[in-house]
């Protein structure tokens, strides 16, 4: 077994242990005490023998509730090492038995959705990139943006309304037909597929973001030499797109797919709650609701092990998909740079380049000759000109590139509109507590209530506009916290390398391995955040790990450049080098992640308010969606506007952020940036 394999296995085991310990501690700090409730129930069944009831409780949960936490931990850990995850308090059966029955059902519909989404996305994304700018590319991009702007749980609500409650085509509330014999027979298999159809469709129709990612990766590949050779040979466009472009652009998407497994299993909590589909997510929801500690810890552990295995498989199969990716060392090999060149040699090259006379064109048509240790002629540097050129390169030129694309212009327009709606809108609408006629439909043509009213007579438009402000605060605080933490850790790990890199990346692996949504639910139950900014910070807890890994990969590409190595040789500090030399070269990628994480904050916050895991302190969109579901607006055509209003607002703001992220790709992508360089700054050579 190679050293790399031993290290990866060791990191995986360490990650699982840390996640287990962290989960055990967090769930024990959750408010509420299931032990006393269970003890009271057993005592009521046997009031004459309270000691027997307490012993039965202790036997059932594998720990003594009156003992200190460290004693409870040792007892529970001893049972777990023997393969016993304890007894579920809410389901009154073994956690092992529950998970063994539930996990296959979650994997069943998740695997179907992931395979269909992955295959269609990579094929469609490659073709879209090959025909970039065509009507086909534009049309499919619009469809993909709309689909990826829709949270999967919103799609689940709308699909259940249409196909389950109105048309009656698909059932909800079970995993297979009640009268079917379990086994490989047509009735059972077809019935299971029919019951899983709506969850699968919910994931497929909202998984189009993968095709947009594949499109962006493919565009950068299209400028490679082997693609030009294929075109010159007269190969069919479809063959070029699917065989040559797709394979080279597949690695990032493949990695994301494997890392998404844990996210999807954790996110199944919402999906399975909507459809009452008794998979792993449904049981974890029940465990959190009932403070069922053994069930929660068991679910966390299973998801963590699944993610660690997926990451291990991704590392092992990198070279199968892209031979340039070598997994034999601590870091992936960086190609096209000075990686592997001794530091002394790089520093000599840098000094040699500086000591040679160089000529720089000036904006006035003249030139300035520079020499590091020699004479410098025609020095007429104007500080204002330097500041202007920095502003032009760092702000004006990127903004011009973004706004020159219809995606960027539309995305910026939508986002600004929501910002104005959240800051100025509340002054021009009714108070969210004002009541009017109950169940006014927008189809009635009542201009005073253009979106209708709720079952309590509240104006829905007023609710949505007043709810925009806390949503903007949440996504601002959450996205900034996620990006700052992820960029700081990723940049430090990639720049320093060695032990620092291994420690920080192990920390990122731990964060990635923890099921995000269940973790946030547990933390929210402990601290009960009420201010929107605090909610955003809580939502960022589980989001920075993957970003840290991505930033590290970007820093590895820049770290070995000569100017960075020279700064390190001259003793420039780590923080100064990262801020001045590295971050300016990856800041477009940072902005893309800022927009994407802002969208993720919207999805997560609305989901947690919809499930009722966050305390209601403001009338935001998630609260409105929760109130609509409790008012049974999902079952009647005349009341569906109560569901559609928050849905349209969520999709609208998410779409604006996704369009901005897509337009920012034009800055971070070298091929696109080179294409627009002359139009951005005509005075500089390309």
C-alpha cells in the first residue's frame, strides 16, 4: 500500500471520528430532554416500580441520563464499536434496523436522479459550449438558469400540487404499494418506481446547474490546441463536443458529483418530509423533532462515512478520467507553471529578467525603458495615473465585460431591483399585520391586492416585500462569512503547503463530510438565532469547507509563478503575499463563489423556516411558505397563489445571482478574457 493511500485512509478515519465526536456533543446540547419524556411514559405504564422504569430507559438508550457527558460518551462509544447504534426513542426500535431499512430507499431514488442528471448535464453542457452564442445555447441557458434558480423543495411542492393532488397520477405518503409482495416482481418494482417518481423529478428538474458548470468548463477547453487540430481534420462537431471537449471538462463536474452525495442525502430531509417518503431523511427529521439522540448520531455517522468514501473514490479515479491529474503525492501536479523548479533557480530567473532592460508602452504613445540595477529613462510616473489604471483594470474593465453580456446585465438588473425592493419597498405597501378580505385571488383583478390575500386576510404582496429585507441581510452576512473563511483557509493552505496544508485540508474535509442541513438544524436548535444576520452566519457554518478546497486548487496554480516565488524569497510575509500577489489573480473566481453561496443561503434559509427549525422573528419568504403550507394552500387551485408568491420571489432573486455568476465566468476564464481584452483596454497590448 502506497504512502498516499495510507494517508488518505488515515484522513478518512480521522474525519469520521471527529464528525462523530462533534455530532455527539452538539446533539446533547440541544434543548429538550427526551429521557424524561420516555421515563414518564414508562412510569405511567408501571407506576408501582419507578426503578424498573428507569432501568428500562437506561437499557434502551445505552447511556445513563444522570451521568456526566464524558461517562455517557464512553458508554455510547463502547456500544457503537460493537456495532450497536442504540435504540431509537421515537421509533421504538434499533437504530441499526431503522437505517438498514431506510438508507436503501434513499439511495434508490437519489441514484436514479443523480445518474440521469449527470449524464444529461455533461452531454448538454458540452454541446452548449461548442455552439456558444447560438440560439440553441441561449435557449438552453435560459432553461437551465430557471431550473437551477428553483429550490428542489419548491419544485417538489409544485409537482405534488399538479401531479398528485390535482391530476392524481402519482401517490405520496409511501415507498411502494401497500398490497404488493416485496421482491423482484413487476408489481413491486413498478410500484416503487411510481412512488419515487415525484422525488426523482424534483431533483432532475432542479439539477440543471450541472449543465451550466459543464458549459463553463467546456468553453475553456475549446481553446486548446487538440480541439483546433480536430476541427482542421474535419471531424463532426458532435464528435468533437462529446468526445474531445466533454472528457477534458468532466473532471471538476465529476468531483462535484461525488461530493454532492452527502449534500443530497442530508437534503433528503426536506424532500422526504414533503412526500412522506420513509427514507433516511424522513427518519432524521423525526429524530431532530423528537430529540432522538441515537437516531440523529447514527444518521450523521452514516452520511459522514458515505461522503468520506465518495471523496476517496474521487481521488482514486481522478487519473482515470484525466491522466494529467496525479494522485501519487500530497498535492496534484500543477502543469504549465514553474512547479518543481528549485526556488533558487526561480529567483535567479526573476532577477535576470529584472536586470535586463525592458520597454513598456505608455498611454501617450511613447515608451519607458526600465532597468532594475541600471539607468531608467523617461520616468514620468503620475500617481493619479497609476490609481486610474488600477481602477480601470480591477473595477471598470470587469464591470464592462459583465454588463456587455446579456446574462450579466439581466442579473445585475434583477439583483438591484430586489435590493431596492427590500430597502425602499416597505414604505409603499401595507403593514404585514394589516388584514383585509380573506382569500382574495389575484385573478379577481383587485388592484389593491395584486398577489391576493392569505387565509387570515393579510396582503401577500406586503408580506413578500417586507420579507425581502431580512432575506437580503441573511444572504449578505452568510455569503460574506462563507467566502472570507473559505478564501482565508484555502489561500493559506495552498500558499504555505506542508503540514499547514494537510491540517487545513483535513479540517475542510471534516466540514465537507458533515451533512450540512442536519448540522445547521442542530446548531439552530441550540442557539435559536433570531436576527437575520445571525441566521446567515449559522448557515455559513457548513458551507466553507468545499470553497476552501477549491480556493486551494486555484492558489496552487498561482503559487509557483515567478513573482510569487520571488516575493517569498525576499522575505515578504504570508498575509502580504496572499493579499497583494495571489488574491488579485483569483478574485473573479472568488466573486463567482460569492454569488453562488448567496443563492445557497436563500435555499437553506427558506428551507429551515419552511420546516419550522428556525424561530420566527420576521415575516421572511420561508415563513410565508410555511404559513401557506399550514393553511393547506397546496390542495386547492383557488389558494395556490399563496404558494406561488414566495416561490416566484425565491426564483427571481436566485436567478439574478446565478446570471451574475455566469457572467463573472467571462472574467475568470482566460479564453473569454483574451477575446474581450482589446475592447476593454485599447491602450494595452494583448
